[in-house]
C-alpha cells in the first residue's frame, strides 16, 4: 500500500487534491481512498488530507500516520507543524516552493533521505500562470507523479478532466504538465 499525506491550508485545494489522486489511481485499475482531517474549518487554517493506493481493497480507515510520501502545499507550515512525523527515510517529500530544502531550513533534516526523493516545485506560481489563481494542488499532483512514479501523469490529467469543466481543466492540466516536467528534469539531473 502506498500512503500519501497532504498538508496545506484551507482554500488551497488540499482535500480536492487527495480526491483527484485517488481518482487517478481508480483510472489505473487500483483501489484508493481519500479523506480529510480538519481542525477549525476556515480559510487559511491548517488542513491535512490523506490518500491510500493499493492493488487490493483498502480496509483501513484511520489517518495516515506513516506516509510513504508527503505533499506540502504551503511552506509556511514547515516550522509550525510537525509535518514529517512518521515519514521513513525512503519516503518522498514534495514541497510547493521556489526555494531549495537548504533555503527552507531543511538541509540537515533532508540529509537522512534519498536526494532524488526530495523536490520543490513552484506550484503556486504555476497555478497563477495557468489559472490566474493561487491554487497549487493540481500542479503538485503533476510533480508528485514525476517524483514518485506511484501514479501516471496521464491518470492525473484524466482525474482533472473528470473533476473540472473544460476551460478550468485545460488550465489545471497546463500547470500539472509543467510541474511534472520541472520535477522530471530536476530528478534526471540528480540521477546523472
């Protein structure tokens, strides 16, 4: 089973991101579940959503405590909440940022992880460019497909088409593809 925890703030599409990730897994013939965890339900409050993907039916219903991957939609949470709790050294971390792990103050922490499992992508900037709104969730799903290989980009794009009307879907797809390409280039440079 592959487990993903998504951290962000209310209004950034954290919950819909988890739902689209699970839908992408369904399109690949796998089992998946997505669900949120709210504190105070208001714009800007910290939000966590979870997604599990497996080849078999998923019977677990509790929050993801030991994720295989973290998607961090809002880097302002990095030093406010223990986002990395339960993540093992083989795990993946994708952060919405234009800054490196060192610049984010995570250089020492990141040394315990495989360097090609860690990536930042400017998802908010990509969303503004393609959508005209700061909604980083779909761009991050594109980046997640590139860094983890847990889901195919084509499945993410299909989930986006299924979720949004055509104009909004096209804009989100542009952001997802560009994020995928950025992360794939970064990962290829690290692997070389």
